[in-house]
C-alpha cells in the first residue's frame, strides 16, 4: 500500500512522500512553549491558541494512525537575491511570485487522499496545508523528508530549500520512515545572511525581527530601527534559504503556476495601488491576504530605502493616506529620501 501510495503521490505532482506517526514529535510541545514564553511569536496570537493541538499532533485527531508528509517543489529558475541590487524594484519572496500554494497543494492532497480511501474502504483522512495547528516541519523531519536547518526551515540533501509541505492524517496504518538528522555541520551561512539578525542562536528564530514576519504578519508601523534593514523586500525574504549550500543539489520545480504573477515590479507601480487595484493585480496570489494597506506600507519602506529622489513625490502623495500606518510610512520615506 505504501509503495503504491508513493507512486500515486508522484503521479499527482508531489516530489517526495514520507510517513510518520502522530506521536513522533514529543519534543514539540516544550519547544513551542519556550518560543511563546519568550514572546518570539510577536503579533501572531494564533500560535498561542490551541497549543494542546499544535504541540501534540496526536491530540489533533486521536484516531489517526499515520501522517503522510509530502513535498512540492517551487525551486526558482533565477537568483532570488539579484533583485536586492535593484533598489527601485520590489523584492518578493519566490513562493509568492505565482499562484497561492495553499490552493494548489490542497487540491493535490485531496486527489491523493481520495485515491487512498478507494484502496482502503472505511478508513478516513484529513488534509492540511499550513491552515491548521499542525507543526508540519517537525513532522516532516520525523518522517525523514528533511531536517530543520539552523534557520528553522526544512531542507533536504537532494531537494534543497525550495519546497512546500502538505500532510494527510489518516486512520490507515502505514509503516513509518526513519527520521532525518541535521546535516548543517559547522555551516552558518543562513545565520550570517539574515539582514535583521533574527536568529538568536542556531535553530532558533525570533519572528519579531524576521523580515517575512514584519512584511506579512506584523500590523501597524514597523520599528524604525528595522526599516532600513528591510531594503526593497516588500513581501517575505529569501536570504536564509537562498544562501544554503544544499541548494546546489536542488531539483527543478515543474509547476509553472508558482511563477509569473509578479517578478520584481517597479516600486512606483505598486505605490499607487488603491484597494481595487491591489485586489485585481494580486488575484490568486498569496500576497492578496495582507491587504492593500499593509502592502503599500511595505512599498513605502522600500521607497525610503531606495535612495532614489525621483520616488519622493509618490511618498509625499501618500502622507495623508486614510490608513495611519501607510501615512506614517509615507512621511518616513519622504524624510529619508530628503536626507539622502
């Protein structure tokens, strides 16, 4: 059954499948609580909710006997850090340059789940893609799919860093795979590459300093001390992923829908978007979920960091925006360009 399931997973588009059990990550509850107690989750209050499920996958669905963890590649076909040398352009995380992965991965999970139920009548499944209190990265390491690197993201010796995770919890008993161990060695490329120093120590992340958190999850003004460090990154950050040496073994992604919606657009085009224009431009993109106001706030930080006086009129024009964070970011950007 497991062998045929793996073949079907590949047929529906997944790059790798591994299996573990819901009780395979007993260390997660303590690590999660330490993270929360230190306040490193910032404004992500949802992380502190339902910790009895998040910290113990077996409690999420007690009837489940197996967790099928799947990887789907989105490996970029270009250097994701090259845009950082173009300050008039927007740096957008590779994963968000195409269609929303939640939709694409979930469809594949459902197809694979239906196939499994056809082979095992009377059994049940539940599918998850980053939308439930499931600690997918520890489960993926327990399943042998990869390991959490010093940047806390999952990586693999032959997939590299660029892949999404999805999981199928099922009542079908399947043989578990051997857990993976860290292969980071003495390397600290990801730690040294972080622009904001978001890693207090190897294998630890303080989200409050992480650019992905600041540009996507953080509401309201960003700490003025951190704004210059954002550079032109307006949605997410790929620095710690991109510098990982294991990427030299990464396989190419085949799903073209993860590309093409956005690719380093000019900041001048993005700053003028109203709510309707924002929704139209990013329809089907994961960027849409943060809304126009937070997005334009990020664009204004990038304009302030651009050193381009030609963008100053755009900043001044948004100084009276109805959103307080946008207006404040506009005044900051205009003042920074005036100083430059």
